[in-house]
């Protein structure tokens, strides 16, 4: 593996992205860095972990920042040939070096949907319950809504409660959430996610290098995600005074797969016991938080 390098993509135009097609069958205006991020995500989440392709790309991708790590990889295109009698090389080996995306992560700005209820299940980012079969019996299913016994288990969107509706209609970010161990339910936070490294390059601290790059960018650009009054206006922000405009103060959340909790802990994240445990695409997750020490910032107006 050659010396790796990291590319950073700020929020980008992704309209027209067809979530039913793989990364290499998308419109030409899709930024290459995002296409490369999806190449890694499809290799890890779709082919390795079994997440449906249609569920991998979501609306947060366009408003997020993405980091992608690349490596220069040398591969043989034509093998060496030798004379079977003399052993002399009759045709030298030919090879080529290509740049390969090997890891990615994204940072999603606020606002965010409510914290997942403990024990809940999400399919395609939608909190779901399951319809019963014709006999009225709820069958066992995997995380994608597929029945594992006779009958049918079909995921359906959970009906929003009055509390959910009030939160989504209130000021940014989505009103008050339920307090947890490390979140008061009100403070704006950014969410680290979609961290993936292709199998052949694991064990080389790729994820850590990606997180350090994202962390440094967040520390250097603490006002980047703060809403602008000039661009949006007070009415759209649904706030009464400038003091009510949400501002990021270094809080980072991660919805971590349980299998990689120890990795995030090495980076300083702490498991939020108050958030509980839930399932995304059939995979158990827990919430984790970290606070970065950010520099003084000039408000965005």
C-alpha cells in the first residue's frame, strides 16, 4: 500500500442520485469523492453486512461532510512468462498502480430526529413496527422486515406521536429531546457516522486517521453548521431572538454498532447508557458522545 491520503467533501448537490443503483451507475454531476465514499460503504454495509442497497444512501448525505481515504495499490495486469527449458524471462510482468478508496466517514449537522427509543428498530432510517400475519400472530423477523418463519412480517412506519410532531414543528434543532446521560435534550450536536474501512485494509488504523482529519476540521470550523440568519431569516429559523439561534459547542454523537464500541472509546467517546440499545437494519446500536474543545468563534450572520 502506498502512502494514503484523505479527501474532504463539504455538503454537495446530490439530487438525482438513484439509491436503487450502485455508485458506478449514478449521474455524472455526483461528486467523485461522494461516489468513492459510496464505493466503500457498499462494500462494507451492503455486501458484507447485508444492508439493502436502497437503504444505504439517505437524505443526510447531501447535507453532510464526507471524508474518504485513498491508497495507491499496485496490481499485476499480465504475469511474467519464462522459457520452460532455460528458465529465462521471455515476457516481463506488467503492472499498474491505481488509486483506491479504502475508508470513509461522514459528519451530519444538526438538527437530528429524536433519540431512538430503547429496544426500537429502524429500517431505512424509519422507526417501524411490524404487521402481524393473517392469523394475528406476530412472526419473528430479521432487521430488514423479512419473515424467518411461515407468514409475513412487513415493516410499517410508526405513527408520529403528538410529542414527535411538536418537536419537528418547533425551533431548530427539532425542539427538546428526551434527556440522556450525556445530552440534555436541547444542545445542538453533530453526528459522526457511516464509518467504514474495506476488509483488505483493516488493521492499519485507517478509521483513526479519518476521525483525526474530521476532528481537526470540526475544531477549525466550529461555526460551519450554524444556521445563518441572513440566509434563512428569523421566521424560517422559528426563533424569537438571536440568542435562541442554535449554535454548536463541540458536542459530537455517534450511533455506534455494538461491535465497534471499543474503537470509539479509544477516541474518547463514552457510551450513553440513557439512550439504551436499538437496531438499525437489524444491527444493534448504542449512543456515544464526545465533547471537542473548540476555539472561540465569530457568529454567522
